[in-house]
């Protein structure tokens, strides 16, 4: 399904979903415990099914204000790293967190419910990685902008193809999340055991 095609058979990514960033959160807003706050590093760890190595948090009150006034990522949205290591994408699960502006681009409000699965899987392909190389800006530190990503061309599958693809992708994504959850639980158990042994 991810064959390279000429531009005439493709549409702009912005025609398939909305692209946005977050509202700015400052370092002084971090607290010792609360709602997780993710930068590009944490998004990459989440994408890889790894536990967060150096967690950051904002207060529940601050999170509630951001949620009420600007919205937050919901299950099925996609986040993609836009600075440093560019192009690492995360498929948001049923969870609450906030993320750093400028470092991450937020894909939401897909025009069809199944498109998020298709677009997320497309983002894992070499074709997409090559497209990113052509639209990133900067020489010393490259960056991916919302405008550039919005104008990226993506082939939109037919509705029948999309429905079948989504069914298969959902099953695979569910299995991956189950495995990642088990890995995270085992990691926490191992940490607790090591802590008790070192006393």
C-alpha cells in the first residue's frame, strides 16, 4: 500500500488531519509529581515501548487549565518529534499527559476515523523518512515545521482498502501495546527487586 506514486494521486497531509503544537510550558512549571510532561526524548521512549528514564511532571491544576482552554492529545492522535532526532512518531493511547511546544508536532482531527492508523504506519516507512529529509530546515540543527509537514504529500487509500487495512493495523497495534505494557511492568518489578536487594 505504501508504493511511491506521482503527486497527482496524492493529497496534502493537512487535507487528512489537523496539525498543531502545544501551549508553552516553562521549566518553572515542572513539579515533582503530577501529570507526565513529554519532550522529544520521552516521545521516542514511548514509541519504542521503553519506560520513561527521567520523568517530568506538571501540576494537575495546570494540566486541567491547558485541557480546558486548548485541548490535549487523545487516544488515536499522533505525535512526531520535530527537533533533534526528527520523525519519531507515537500513537497516543488512552492516557493523560502534555508535551513540549516546538519539539513535537500534534496530528489530530482526522477526516476519517481509520486514517490515523494508516498515516502512523506510513510514518514508519523509508518513503516517509526520505520525504522528511527533503522538507526539514536548518544546517546546524535541523527542524521539522508544521507548515512543511502540512504540505507533505500522502496517498489517500480508497475507503474499502482503508477499512481493511485499519482492521489489521488495529490488531497489530493492540498486540504491540500489550507487549509494551508487560515490558514496563517487568521493568518496574526488576527495579523494586534491585532496590530491596541493595538495602
